[in-house]
């Protein structure tokens, strides 16, 4: 039996291993598991963009509440 130190380096799996033969980071159109990953990533970018926009003083929510009289 080979130990970690004696086995050849070709036996080491890649860091980003494919899941069920499909790259989990690949962009695939339609309803599939990768769509949920991309949806989450884009949502995080959107929330961060709105937070930065709000901190800069351009709050859409604050403007709507101000126009409504609150």
C-alpha cells in the first residue's frame, strides 16, 4: 500500500473536481443545479451593489418612503 508521501502525484485529484461528470461552475442554460449556484452568486453581487449605493447616499427605499410621506 502506498502512503501519501510515496504515491505518484498523478493520483491526486484536482481541487475543483467535477460533480457527476459536470463542472459545477459551468454556465448551463435552463433549469439545472448550476442555475441555483449562479442565482446565489448574482444575488450576492446585487445585495452588495445596493448596500454600497445606499451608503453613498442614493437610497431608493428612503426616497420612496419620503415621497409617500413617511
